[in-house]
C-alpha cells in the first residue's frame, strides 16, 4: 500500500503548536509519513515545502486567528502550483460561522476542538487521491 | 505510469521543475517501476555533485548545522540539495520527519531542494531511497548534496558508503574518552564537529576526540580529521566547518583518492543491490518448504541448503524489475 505523506504546518505568527504536534503524532501512529515544518511559516514557505516533499495532504493548524486569510492563501497556492489532487485540511480554534468560507476557498475540511483523532485520520484515508 | 507521462515528467525535470524532481523521488522511493526507469536515465547525468554526509547522535544539531552550511554555500551561489532521513516506526510504518523545522528559511530558496525521508526499514542510518534521491538531485544540477542520517549512535555507518566527506557531529555530555574510542561511527568521520560548544565540557570532548584521532590513522590516506567547535544555531564556527569540507575535498581530488573512494563505494553499492535482488527473488515464491523440512530433520545443514537455493536462482533470468 502506498504510504500517505502529510505536511503539518502552522502559518502566521501564532505559536501555539500543541495541536499541530498532537495531530502530527496521530498521523504518524496511523502509519503515515508526517513532515512537520514548525511554527511561524508563511503560506509560500508551506507550499514550497509541500512541493519538495511531494505530499498528498497539507494540514494547517491555528489557534489565535489569522486562519481566515492564511488558510485560503495556502489552498490557492497549493492548487496553482501542485494541482487539485493535494488535499488541504485545517483545524484548531475556528468559529463555526467562518467554516463555510474556508471550505469555499478550498479547505476540504475544518476540524474544531473535540474532534476525535480517528475522525481526522479516517477523513484523510477516505479523501486522499492516490491516482497519481 | 505510461511512457508519455514519464517522458513529460523527465522534460519538466530537465526544465528545472521542483515538482517534477519531487515526484521522481516519490516514484523511486515507493519502488515504482517508472522510478527505476527514470533513474536509469538520470544516472548518466549524476556524479557531478559533491556529497557531504552529516551524522551524529539524535539532538546533536545535524539539521541546524546543515541549515547553516547550506546558507554559506548559497552565499557562494551554489545549488544545494538536502536529503534528511528520520526513523520510520517499525511498529506502524509511520514517521515524524522533523528536520525541516531547522531549515524553514531555506524552503523558499529557488536553488535549494530539501527532501525528508523515513528509513522505511533500513537500519544503517539511511534509507535505500536516500541514495537514489541523491542521484536524482545530483542530476537536477545540485553542486553540493547533503545527506543527513537519523540520529546515529555507534554502528550506523551507511553514510560513509554514500558521502565524499563525512561530518560527525557530537555534543558534550554524552560520554567519556572510551565512547570516543569505540569502533564504528567514530571511524568514519572526515571532520569532527563538537556542537553546542557553549556548554560545559566542550573542550574536554574536543580533547577526547583529538587524542583518539591522534592514536591512529583511521583512513587510508594522510588526512588528519580536524575537530571543530560550533554553536550551530548562531552560525558560530560553521565557516570553519565549510573550510574543512573544502580542504578535505581538495585533499581527495589532489591525491586522486576521490576516484578510488568513489569506486569502492560503487562496488559496495552494486553488491548491496545484488543482495536486495537475491532477497527479493528468494522471498518471491521460492519453494523452500521441502528444503526446510530436510534441514529440520537434520538431513541437510543450513549452509548447504542456502547454497542449493542460490544455485537454483542463478539459472533463472533476473528481470529488470525493482526490488
């Protein structure tokens, strides 16, 4: 079976990385290869890393805001530079009423506090495009 | 992957597309037959880049040192490739590849390509695919190639079979002069770096390493491995490490050792590939039950059984297929 490669990143100035690390660990334990970028990345850095790592999934984490600008920017750059087959997902403290706009902008799913790790992993397994 | 798609991918690669280079590395890494086909073509274009291996214990600062060295090489306008290996879980097959955390600023540099890889079962400190990724990045036109091993303790010496210059990164506080004198990884360093040199006992470690090195010529040549102090996150001392690399390179080139060392490495690599092919052939449908029963009944000893197996293989045509 082909191994799923996931880039886990934090964009913007938000340094709260607990969530991102928990998710990275969960993906690891689900048998995936997780590339963690660390905090304070620009959308451009995230996408450049995603390209070189040839990932199937880009996972973005946010706690203290900025996601409404930064997540769509990443999704746009991923689509432009890598094509449609890369799944972009997000998670963290994100108000319910902002989720539709994020989805509209190309974030395939947004996982809020309390989401089970299994739900996120299942989503990735279901939606990763392995045709390429 | 069809031949048309493959041809297109190669064209994009030659035009300098990082996406194409990244996809080729993925194909090679997952043992896709298309990857092997591409590698065959790229191999003739490789061999131009100079390969630097970075090894040492977990947390010694390999990625941070690599980041600093790459930045210095970028000031000289060199194109640089980095292959960074972290461990794959033997339990789940998953991996957390965290070397990029120390190299964030390099992501956007158009002349730098960084790839993280899991060991995927190899225990020697590198993955099989790391060697192939180096070939890909070499053919991509990188002047310098860094290969960073997993956190290595004592016997992970694979990197010496891959790199022209091996940098062994150590840190104070891990052990005494006996540790520095042990066989294995301490024998493969062309340059020794004592990182985190602002910590206590750094000078003691320098002395341990120097006295070990002075006791015996470890290599087949006149090169005396220097012991250099760095504080990699600040960049302190890193210029001296780069100077050391260049001095070692000059030494290898002027003495002609670069040719003999590379040939020796290629010999080892070909033998390794033979082992892989044989292993693959043996695990694929070899009817060993009868032989095993005979060994179990003590009619046959394992050595003779193995020879029988090898003989039965040599008659068959080995297909050009990826192990």
